[in-house]
C-alpha cells in the first residue's frame, strides 16, 4: 500500500508560517473532478497529519468544538472540502463563505456546458467512464446544471447524516477580508453576509438579512477557484447559442480569441455539429485501436517530460498511420458545420506552438483541434482583434474572448497586504498540487485517522469504508448472487445462515481493494440495517484477499473447528476492515474470477465470489462446486458477450485498475493451512481480455442513430 506523507501534501497547499491554504489556485488541471480530488487530498493531509483533530470511528463526538475552520468559496472545491471534513468527524466548527447568492453559483442553470469527469484524461485507460468515482459528492457526466443537482442532493444527505450545527453557511458575503489575528496561529476574517440553511443554501424563513461579523479561525482554506474572465462579454459558464444552428444568415463568421481549453472547446462547438467531448471522441476513434495506443504513448511522453513536440509527433503519426487518420478525418469532415466560419486569434504565430511545451490545453483537445486543422476547419491569425473584426465585418456579439482569469487580483482583494506579500514571495511551483487520489480505499467511510479507525467496534464496521458503486453493477451482481444462493439453498438447513456475495477488484485512491458489489443473499439472513454494498476491503485481507493473492479458490477444510477458523481469520487481518467473524461460521469459500493479463503488471483477479455458512455439515465440493463454477463462468462470459447488447445504454466500461504487488501468485501462508486450503484440480472461471466488472449507465447516444 502506498502511504503518502501528509505533511508533504499539506505543504503544497499552505502559505508559509500561516494557517492559510489554497486549493488548486495555481494549477493547470482545472476540471471539476481535479479540484474535488485536490480538496479531498487536503482533508486527508490535515486529518492524518493531526492539524485538525477528528473523532475516532465509533467514539462520541464532543458536544463543543474548540477549533474553527473557514472555507472561502461555495463551489465544487469548497463543498468538497467541507464534505470531507464533516465525513471525517473533525472536531471543529466549519464556516463556509460564498460571495454569490447560492451554492455552486457558476454552474447553476448552465445548460450549454457539458461536464465529464475523466474525458480530459483521454485516451488514458478509464477516461470514458462517466462516473467521477468519488467517495463524496460523486457525479456522472451531464450538463453542468444537472451535475449541480446531483452534487447538491448528496450534499444535503451528507449534512443531514452529520451534525448540521457543525457547518454554517454564509451567502452574499461582501467585504470579506482575511488578516492577521492577535492570537498566534490564527487568522481573522471580517465579513458582511447572510446566514443560510446549510443543506440547501436557501434563506431561512426567519432570515434576518445581512449582518457584519468578525471571527478568528484556526485554519482558512481558500477554495475560490480562478475567478471570472476579465475580458469576456459572456462568462464561460453562462448559457449561449454558439452550439446551435444559425436561424439568421446561412453562414456566420465568428472571431474567437484565446489559446486555452476554454477557447478550444468553443472552437469545437462552433465548428462541429452535435459536439460533445465524450461523444465525438468515441465516434472518431471507436475503431482505431492502433491509433489510440500511439496517441497514449505521445500523451505519456509529454506528461513525463520525455518530449514536448506534440505537434510534430501528430504529423509523424499522421504519415505512419495515414489510413487510420484518413478515416478519422473523413468522419470529422462529415460533421463540420456549414453555417459557421471561425477565425482563431492567437498570440503564437506557429500553430505548433499551441500544442507544444507547457500549454494549458488538454491532450484530447489538442488531438481534436489538430484533426480540425487538417480538415481546414478554422483560420489561425495573430492580427489584432479590432483589425480582424473590421476586415470580416464581425459584430461584437460574434466575438468570443477566452483570455483566462486574474487569479492574483482575486487573492489580493481578500488578503491583507502582509498575507498577500507572503503568498507572492513563494514560488508558484511549490503550490502545484497533485490531482490523483492520495487517500486509501474507503478512507472517507469512517471518522478519525486511519491508524485508529481499524480499532472501531463491529457495529461501526458493518457498513463502513464505502466507495462509489455503479447502480448497474450492483443490480447485476445482486441478480447473480441471488441465483447462486438459490442453488445452494436447495439443500441447506433453513435454520442456519448461508451468505453469498460478490467483490470486484477496483482501484480507489492509493490502493487496489476488493469492493462488495451487493448485499448478502442466502438463507436465514437478518433484515434491516445499512446495506454492506459498496464496502471496500484491503486486497490482502481475509478469505477473499487470500483468493486474490493466490489466484486460487480458497476453502475451509472439511470439518474444520470454528476456533481454528477464527484463528486463521485473525492472521489474515479480517477484523482490520470487517467485523469479527461469527463463532458459528463453519464454512468459508472464495472463488476468484481470472482474466488474462495482456496489459501487464496487474493482478489477474477481477472479482471474487464469497460464500460462508453456519450449517454444521455444509461443504462445497464435487458436483455442487462444478455447478457454481459453471455459473460464474457463464456470468463472466455474458458480461462481455451479446447479452449486454440487448440492454440499451448499459456497458461494461473500461475501468483503470492499479498495479498489484501480487501479480505473481503467492502460496498460501503456512499459518492458516490448518484451517484453509487451496482447491486443486478445478478449472477456475477465466475471461480473455476482460479485466473489469464495471457496468454503468450512460446517456450516450451515437449521432448516427438520431440523424
């Protein structure tokens, strides 16, 4: 397991010698998901580093909080910080400030912008997954306004599940000023604002309106984003009609000024009909496997600093893969709008300079703009905007400026001069914050620090360490497990417990874990209580972890003493992430689903079926075992066969999986072979090239089906 140093993470957010933190302000990766990950990484660092104390899992939180934390900004970043702190049970009052009238103000009502969590990583593995896969405030690809609805719904549920008095919200804040406190290691904030209902952001029925207040805080977290564009007539998040067909003249010319992702997205919207990032990439490159692999290599080389000459590499690739590229060009050419022309006003004279070096354009946008350039889809120019507008008779309403934001001005407006001077003196590169998850799987599913959490009581561990689980995955797993349980229940005693469930191998944060895909099915099961679906287990724990490491079916020995079985479970750290095994359990089995490891470096176990029983004479072998193995094999085959083709908008999406230290099969530990055994002489279910179980819903409809 990778254990990142919390103090190293914290230092990339912190203004030196001040309890002041900035989230992503000076980073290039500015997607909603990257900011949410940076926010949760900060929470992980503050909690694990002991900067902000938190209540241990299962303990009673204090009635009064001794610390106060201010979060400035009620967008995706600020809400994610607040959600992370609340879910970890921090012993502090959290005050959230938003300058505008509501939470997530920029994206509220934004119907012309499409948000996709991973598409900016294209063509990397897992980039087409529509779910953010976050443990908190998770969302799936949709219009920005619909993503707001998703996130606010989860925010309300989270605040309702935790002490609502722990979080306060002020909207319409004016004169928010942060300056030094007379107390050491604190900062003072003075503001005028309206206290709102923290769940909805709405004004309470008895709201008293704006009030002026001053308060000291132990930590101030700036989640202010990047500001509004200084030069644009219409903010990026405001609704526009550039993506719609013209209803006026048959052909209109637009002047687009800018050379970042915002400008490139608007260029693509203006020139490609029915444009949506995920959809166009899928349509253009769906049947270009070799081309995708080459593009992945170019992206990796750029990110690792091996080569920054992206444009020339595209040119070389076009020559070497001309047949494939010509197909892509033909597809895009057929989608070019005939009612628009675009002049792209740039600072750089050579178009190659737009693609090379440390430019603020994502790789997938570079690929699309490059193909669009090959199609003659726009005209680059370095002339002044006024000259271009006059030459082509372009009115102001068809001039779009995407010149970025003034981040320093935003900070200077709210920080005292000494604080801003300290911030200015720090090298911007020291504020670079990784946007890859640094927390371990299930970290936000319990309160307190990781070291003490595993000492939580059994009641706490019944439904903790949960991570996002796609609903379609849970549904299919439930159907399969109920079928297996129904078969085994035929000759199982009705007064003894039988349980069947399925786990999938999946990466969350810094480790690959085994995630329970559905509740238990079987005989004589308790009803009520929280569902265990979504729980995560370290991949080296318990019976399922042993099957994962050995790549073999693990089964308790026939007639094993329950005490010996319990001893084996203690050695396998069952209680680290799960409740203590019931002393009445007399049989356990874990059957792995294997896959070919063509991509290299991964554990070939993609899932594990788990079975246990309290019946004295229950044992899975012989013909009964062969039937279960056959059921698993048919299940795996259908996940990747014709069965899914009959289900509209459900697919088994490629999911990025981490590298496992058990790529090679490990032997069963001698300390447990008195109670557990590897089952030899059987053929385990195996699928060629199918290395994930990630069924998810998508509203993706290929354009060819609706034209």
